[in-house]
C-alpha cells in the first residue's frame, strides 16, 4: 500500500491539482490530508475537489481549519494576527454548509503502512495543532513531545518546511506545504510505503497566481506574490520562528 500525505494546502487549488496529478501517476492507494485545507483563496473549491476523489481519503484538522470552523460558529479568531483575520472571516463565509465536515475531522490518525509499520499523523505535534518546531529545535526539547506516541514514524506539517529527523526512538517527518511553502516555489508532499519519499511538485506559478488574484479573497494579491511566486526562504522562516518554538 502506498499513501500520499498532503498538508497545508491553504486553499491553493492549482497547487493541489498539480499534486493530485502526480498522486494519480504514482498509483497511490490512500491519501492523508494533514490539516489546514481551507484558510486561503479557494477554500470551498479545494475541499470539494478532495471530497470528490475516488481514492480513500483521511482528514485530520489543522489549527487553520479549527479557526475557520470557530469563525463559522461565531467566534472571533483572536489567535490570528489582526491583518489576517479578514481572510479567516471570508473563508468562514465561503465554507457555509461544510460545518459538519470540518467538525468531524479528528486531530490525529494512525495507519498501518507496509514497510513502515504504524504511522502516526498529526498537524503540528502529537499534543497540539499549533506548536512549532523545526530542524534546529534541540532534541532534548522534543523528546517529551513525542515520548509515548508508540509509533516508529510520525508525520506532521504546520511549519510549511519539509524535514526528516529522529527524536529519541521516533522518526519525525514533516511533509511540507502543498499551497504555502517556505523555500523554493512549488508544492511539497510526502509519499509513504514501502519507504519515505519527500516530494516536490512543480506547477505553473504564473497561471496559479492569476487564478488566485481573480478570487475575492482579501489577501489574494499578497498570497499570489508571497506564497506562490516568491515564498519566504527556509532560512528566513527558521530565524523568524526561533523564538516561538514549542511555546
């Protein structure tokens, strides 16, 4: 069995479409969607595209999906920086009718994958949907986070940067971000079974940016420019998050 792990799509439908094309070509048997599907420029279309797939699919909820769902239920997205709250409210309006779908997503998932054994999927860490850690985070700080998971492999996302490291006895792999990468432009994801393959899919960035700019998303121009055409570098984000790790 081969499983594709796709994380942090952030409503970037063109990026998702490109990855799904590669997934079909690989003959993937199942897909895990690791959270943060809907905050972004094409939330409704992105979720609809995933739900219509004829491959078994598993969802877990990311912090962005949680914030959008809470906004759909009338809560203010206080944990979101003020400049981005309009985008959350817009996504919440776009997603009307999908409340039961989002509310039904679990926070974690475990799958048995031949060649890998039990694989534990979470959005950020096994205990939180919003904790930040990177390849620079000292192992001593991470051991309590992953201790007790019980699976030899944990797959996560949230930081939008791929990594593959060991924490105690546990291999921890970040799938990267399909729709909002930090690093070289493109869409990042993970292919599991019988090994672990970090994947990077190229797609037509200019065409994607044009589609995003044509939406009513309040941050459409910034998203197209900064998250599709010229994302932040990994080095810049590692420095930016140095003080926020495991808060």
